[in-house]
C-alpha cells in the first residue's frame, strides 16, 4: 500500500519501549509528529539517526513535534537502545512489520529508512533515504519550520 503526501496517517497500535500499548491516533492528533522507520537498534546508521534526533530534541519540542521511531526490534531491545543512547522519544516495536506495511515502508532485503512528517493527522512530507540517515532530521526540521512560518504569516 502506497502512502502519499496529503493522505491521513494510518492509525495503528503498537508496543512502546516501556512495554505499554499505544494507539497512534492518541498521539497524532496532538500537534506535529515525526514518525520514522529504521532498520535495527544499535546499528551504525540507525544509531546516527536516533542520536541526531536526540541532539535536535529541543528544536523539535519548540516546533510542538513528537518524534517516534519504529523498527522490528522488541520492546526490550528498544528500551536498552533508548537508555544506552539517552533517547528522549518513544520507540515502537513492529515485529510483524504490520505498521511498516500500513505506511508502505517495507523493503525487499533491508527494511527501508523512511520518515513521515505528520501535522494534524495528515502526512505533509515523506523522506526516503537509506544512506543519509541524519538527513531525515534535517528534512523534518525544515518541513516543520516552514509550516510554523506559514502559520505565523496567516
């Protein structure tokens, strides 16, 4: 299933790094969300991406944006990754890749690295780059910054 800019973000239920069940609609309707899919905890590219989101956390908070990472790793793996890397945002486990499938974020060999910027439940940007892990952070900030400026100029 392909997801496009302008589509309503699919709702899903997942298990967080703290072992809690969460519905995406409970989070998505409250401000901006950067939902990013990554291949695996503690791998070089995924660690660089997660740490880049962590390092820009204050900026995302200023833009009223929640960051949520999703991979197939277990909640226990996510918990260790989050603690080890001091990540201030939620990680969600997607062991059967059902959430990935809902967002069209499945790959043939390696799960792709794709980020979605979601505003008021609607997808406003999709960025897909396996190799430029930290660029996901830069693109998400640019999109959210532009949206903030557009709202201010109205």
